[in-house]
């Protein structure tokens, strides 16, 4: 690459209120080209609104956005010409076939039918839908619809993709296939921004994540570094009869103990004392695992339910 | 207030892509759609035109059937534009999220609305046009001036499609539209000289009629079908254009407020 490494997305001081409630409260973000950036947060954290603002689909109350060198929202149209979007909710055209969906969507980019049709075999192959060009949307599974939505987002050969909860509602097979396809796009050098509340997804895909809650970014960095910084490396989850009385002893053996319903989570730098103690408790069921992004997420955003 | 909300629509040819999307859907359902557009007004026309016409004799200097037929060319255009811009547009905007998908591409909300606007006008034009053909085949119009009805129908379609899109932006659900249909369009149908000469209305009510777009549509269509140049044609055209443009602007602002929150 000869061009100077200019950020794909720069957001500073972004604010947005709806009906008197501030849902984005001073967000700063920078996404480098070729990066997979994850915006994580519980429901209602402001992830989708942040994305919408970055795409120029809503007007911010304050702050600056530069997407692929274009000032947004003023040059939203120019910016979106080089971007693909996979929205959270299915918005495929139910009246059209798979191929018609791609052709009609390509026209919104000002592409002519012949160029779009020439691209369709490649897009279908990429999304595992070869041979389905004439299938009606209603006959596709949830995973196929998601993949078609991904193919639709690639119709303009974008430099950058925005994916809003790309695997929500999919079964594990379908989810793994999407992840594999997204990695492929990263290898091609495309920049990805995704929102998710699946920590596993973020850990597998993202080079960098930002954790968002109540409209603010609480922390950002690489998943590994963030986990190392905030969470003890070992986690032992314990449940079963008598876990209440054991929890008191657990507190002396672990650096930190959390309770969620009937399960006790013990966080420790050295798990050996915990595991040795649990060997003497045949009634208790336990699981020892390394700390992950979900532990970090729960530590930073709490265990309360969000609606 | 946010000035971007009220800025004038930046219209572009990208709107054609939205029109073509709707056209592709319509092509698949064309026969059913055409029958639906034609059946209702034709049943009304034949029922009232022949039935009531026999009792009434001549109305407004012509047979009641011919009188009613010209009114119904205008009113069926109004209804077709309204249905498309209310129910069909609402399905695309709210249920199918089609509009949201479109604006993720380099399309502005005004491109989407302009495409829907012109589409609804096109469809309403085809509804009014079908009526026109039937009336012509029945021999109720023979003048070449009848061809001048075609642009008038497009204009009526644009006015009511824009009004429908503004209502669409306010709608909470399909039920919302029945208020508009019952409280706005039905009175307008009665006050605009579709079923009986508007001169039969009390003076005060005639003043209201003259503010309604359908009245001006009927005032253009009826003489043209009878082979006469309409009186004050430019005024009637100007009112329809004003309704179309003002309502489209309102529709853009209200839809921005709804979707770009």
C-alpha cells in the first residue's frame, strides 16, 4: 500500500438524544483500514445508534464523523457508496428471488444491470448460495437469508462493512459459516465493524473491541489485552447442592467471587487451591476455564438484565 | 431546531431505482392488481350510473352516467394513489424494512420517497387510465381532448400520493389510515362534484370544496372528457401542483423525523 494509512473511521465527541434521553453520550472511536472492530454492549447500550450515525442515517447532536475520508452526515451518500451494510433485521425483498434481490439492490448504487448480473455468480459462490439464484426468499433458511444479506452488502465491492449483530438467531453451523466468510473478507483487506453481544464472536473475529454501556465506551483494546488487564486469567464456575456454604470458603481461595443465580464464579490467578478444595466436594459440579471476553463484559457492565 | 430536518429535498435520478423496484414487484402481481383497481370503481359506475341515472335523467347538461363516469375517473385515481402511498408504502417502510435497506446504499430518504411518490402516481394513473379506456369503449367520450386527461390524472396521482406519504410518515399502524380515508377522503369525495354537481352544495360549503384537490381534478377531467376546454384550467392545474409539491415536502420532513430520528 502506497497510500498513507489513514483511518477508515474516525469518530469524536459523538452525541445523540432521542426524546430527551441521551443514547450516545460522547463516543470516540478510530478504526484502522483492514481491522475488524467490534462494538460490544448489552441491549440498549447505543451500538446500533452509533452505527446509524456513522453511516449518516441519523443526524448527530454533536461530534464529528469521518468515514472513508468523507464527512458524515454531510457526505453520507458518498461514504455509503464505498460501504456495505448488514442490518440487524432481515430486510430482503420477500417478493423477489435471490438474484433479483441482488440486482435491485445493486441499482441503488447506480450500477447497471449487466455489471450486477456479471457479479452474481461470484457473490452466490461466496455466500454458499450457488444454484439458488432463482429461489424465492421464503424458501431460504435463516442462515441462507443472512448469507444473502451479506452477499447483498458486497454487491458494490465495498472497502468496508458494517454488520449489526450478524449472527443473532442463527444455529451454530450457520454462525460458523458466517464467521468463516467474514475472516475471508478480512483477508481480502476489507475493514469490518460489527456489533454483537456474543462475546465468543468478538473474541474470534475482532482485532479490537470497544465495550459500550449506557451510551458510553467504557474501555477499548484488543480482546486478549483487555481480558488480561481487567480479569483474572482463571475462572472456576461452581454450582450444585451446598454451593451457598461453599461460596464462603471459595472467597478465601479466589481473588474475586461473583454470584449469578445458583452459580458461583471464582476468578483467580492460580486456580490450584480452588480445584484442590473442590475435589473434596463430590456434590458440587464445577467447570474450570480460561477467562474470556464475556467475563470482562460482565465485570464491566454488570449482571443485571437489560431489556 | 435541527436545520437538516427541514432542508429542501435533494432530488436525484437515483429515485428511479426505487420506482423500478416497485415496478418489478407489480409485474408479478399485475393482473390481480389491475382487476382490483378496476372492479370497485366499475361496479360503482355501472350500479349508480345506470340505476340512479335512470331516475335522475340529465345532470349538469349530460347523462348521469357520463357525469358520474368523468367524476369517477378522477376519484379512482385519487383512491389508487392513496392506497399505494398508504398501505403499500407502509408495508415497505414499516413491515418489510425495505426503505431502511435502501438508505444503507448511497440513497437518501428523499430518493426513496420520490421513487415511491412517482410510483404511486404511475399506478394511480394506470387505474384512472383503465377507467378512461372503459368509458371510451362505451362511447362516452370521443373528443381528442380526452387525451389531455392523461397528464391531469398524473397530477392528481402526484397530489394524493404525496398526501398519502405524509400520512404514512405519521402512521402507527394500518388502522391509522382508516381515519384519513373516512375523515378526509370520503368527505372530499362528496364535496368535489364526483356524484352530483358541486353547485348543488350550499354556498359556504362550496368555499370548502374549492380548497380541495379532488374538486380541481374533477373540474379539469369532466369538461375534457366532454370535449370542452375547462374553465380556469390554469388555476385548477396550479392548485394540484401546489398540493403535490407542498405535501411531498411535508412527507419528506415527517419521514426524516420518523426514520432519521
